[in-house]
């Protein structure tokens, strides 16, 4: 620890305080313990849970509204060939989507 102060010329001065020289104690020589003035921990936790739930609902809605089958076609050239690709999705896993949505960080 040190005593820090500006001198008359405006320069910062630092004077070390020797160990044991300054002791801060509470009532009856007990350790001094700070009291919390504004504990917002529960408010922050509630907001985090709400964001997680909304993320879960968004992800569940996304997979429920995903089409079961998608077809893509592509034609190359004027008289060329046409390629068709069909993708079939498996049954949506609602629990996995909810967990993914809950634990995905949001910006």
C-alpha cells in the first residue's frame, strides 16, 4: 500500500506505507466486511432465463416450420440437361431444438 498525492508542482508522489502500519478493523476489532448496496443478481438471472426461453421458442418454431421435403432444380445451357435434387428432412427433435435455442448465445 502507498499514499499517493500530487505535490505542489502537480507531480504525482507516492510514499509506501510499511506492512502492519495501517490496520482497518470493524467494531470490537472484528474484520471489516462490506455490505452489498445493490444486489441485482436475481434480476440478472431472471433476464438470462427469459432470454434462454425465448431462444428455445424461436429455435423450436424454426424446426417445426421447416418443410419436410425440398426440391431444387437447375438447368444448364439452352438445350442442356436439368438436375433435380430432393432433400427430405427427418422428424424434428423438439427437445434438442429447445436445448440448442436455450444455450445458444445471443448478441
